[in-house]
C-alpha cells in the first residue's frame, strides 16, 4: 500500500483540502466555504467530513493517509496552538493540530499559512534551488514566510516572519494588531482601496474599490490608481531594503491576489531598494512571482505532514 498526506489550506472564505503523494502531485481535492462565523464546532465538523471523504477516496486507490498538514492565517505556535487569527477568531487559543490528531488518529501539524506557502514554493515552485528567500503574500493583508539555509525559520516561539507588522511609519496609521505604521497598512489590497478613496476629489463620489479594479484603472492611465500602486511599491521597497541588508537573501517571492499587478508597483519598489540596499546585496537579490498559485498552500501543508511519515 502506498502513502499520501492531506494538505489543508484554511482561509477566511474557503477551506481547501487535497491528498498529495510523495512526489508533490495532487491526487484529489475538495473545496468548501469556511463559514467560520457559524462557530468553531461547525467549522471543525465540516473539516472532519472533508478529511473523511479524502481518506475514503485514497483507500479506494489502495493508498493510506499517513498524516495531515494545515496552514492557518495567524500566529501559530510550535505546538500547533493558534494564539490569534484575525480572520478566524473562533480558532483563537485552539490547538487544531492536537484536535485533528485526536479525532482522526493520525499525526497532524499546523503552521502559519504563509509559512506553509513558503514550503510549497521552496519544494515545487519559484524557490527551488534557493537556500534563502522571503515569501510574501499580498491580499487583504500581508503575510510572509522566511526560508533560511534551506529551512523554514520559525523563531523561538514559532511566530517568526511577521513582516507585515514591521514598522515603516512610527506615527502612521493604526493597525489592528495595536501598533502604528505597520507595513500591512500600506501594502495590501485594503491599502490600495484606501488610497483611492482618499484621493477622490470632493466633487467625486467616494466609494470602495477592489484591487483588480484599481489595477485596470492604472493600466488605463488613471493617475490616482497609478499613484496608489507606486506608493505601495515605495513602502514595500523601504521595508525590503532593510531586510535584504540584514539577511542578504537570494530572492523575494511575491504571491497573493495583488501579485498579479506586480508590474505596476515593482518599478517603485526597485527604486527604493537601489537607494537603500548595499549594491552588492541588491545585485544578488531576485524579485519573483510565485509559480504554484493557489496550490502552494496545499502542497506546502502536505509536505509539512510528510515529516511524520516513516
């Protein structure tokens, strides 16, 4: 009998799951609404049903699920305890890894979702062959995972690489984390929308904008939209220059929904990095897009689980 693992990618909107073999090939998958607002018990019951369905499907192919890996947005400790998840509040202070192990009777491991994506890109995507890189996901917020010397860097408590909460403006915008001027307040889909709203003239109707709409406007010559992307690139470049000078990374890999518009903010990003990095450090740094898309989290979570397979 062959073995496989289940990778789970938890998001505020969708819960995605897949069985993955040892070669990193997705064998089967399922997707369902997270519906976290219905509470933790309902959410966990839905997850367990999905796991059961995937295990049954694996058995039909004479394959056994040996372990489960999970990516969760938020602060996840080494033990699998979810200390805080802004978009998944019912999971706060819940050890999801222990729960899944107890319920399924197979090993389970839980980690921050951006860390899991970094593992996926390291093994199967843009990070292949690189021993040090920062993975950034730019969506509603900004997540990140750090690979150093070929290993995921978790830090002393497992909370490392919260790059979105690096302070870039000491007296800047208040962040939900409690700090002021966090990078995430200036580099995210929300930041783009806020910039467009604030730039609207009194004679214009102020409304909310989606990141994709702002990108289309920028490509069609809208000055406010172009400025929003330029400012985002500037703030990201300032923060990345400090990190690059500190760690001398090989690459920065950018994913998330806003990554589709990398061409709109990369020039401003590079201008700041050239200004602020040592030339020798900048010359050795690649800025890349993710290669795996939405599958990075599934593949990374499944790979995380394989450490439990003998």
